[in-house]
């Protein structure tokens, strides 16, 4: 431009059917544009559009991992509650022996659950960018 202000002074009104608007909105959502008007202006004026490509299989994987993370939280919580309950019965020799034998297994399980949760969190952080 040659120093002129780039104000938009012309107005064009367009009407779309709900289906047409939905298609435009779906296409806009695959780009980095925030507003439908900006998207339409870029398309009509052949300006650059930045398209973000989503990987459907990764989206499905992440949905499963999010569900798994929730499930792991519940399993860890239930396991801890069960062990705490068993600790109250430590006066019974059989339980005391069982608890001491499985304390290592409990720690390993909880460590693995935490590792999986951390990995899911890392992947989901990358996925959401």
C-alpha cells in the first residue's frame, strides 16, 4: 500500500442456508482463522490460509488414552484404599505376611500407573497444540 489506511469501508451481505454455513464453518475450523468473515475474505481474495491437518487415528488414540488415564486414576485409588483397609487388619498374622510380600508389587504398580499417566499427559499436551 502507498501509505493509505486500509480501512474496510465496503459492506457485502451474504446469506447462507444452515447447511452452507455449516460447511463453511467446518472448513474454517481446519484453519487458523478465528472468524468466518476472515476465512471468507481470505478465500475470496486468494490470500494465504494456514491449514492445520488433524490426524484422525491420533485423535482416536488420544481419546482412548484420556479414558485410560481416568481409569488408571480409579484403579490406583481403589488399590490404595484396599491396601489401607488391609493395613488395619495387620494384627492378623496372615494379612501381615501378605502385606509385606505385596508391598513391593504395590509400589511397582503405582509407579507404572504414574509413568503411564505422565506419558499420556505429555502426549496430550503435544496433541492439543
